[in-house]
């Protein structure tokens, strides 16, 4: 995607690691939100 516009080419190994890292971050954020206790609205 970036190669025609910017001349940058990402190696497949780095792209795969980035995708898996992103998935881990999303899962950790979901678990953190699940444990979050919001104050009751009165």
C-alpha cells in the first residue's frame, strides 16, 4: 500500500509481528475495561 506512494516496503515478518502485537493490545484493553468499575449515576 505504501510502496507506490512513499517508496516504503514492509517485510512480511515485521507486518505479521505488528498484527499480532496489535491483537494482544486489543485483548489486554478489553480485559482492563471488563474489570473497570464505573461510579453509579444518581
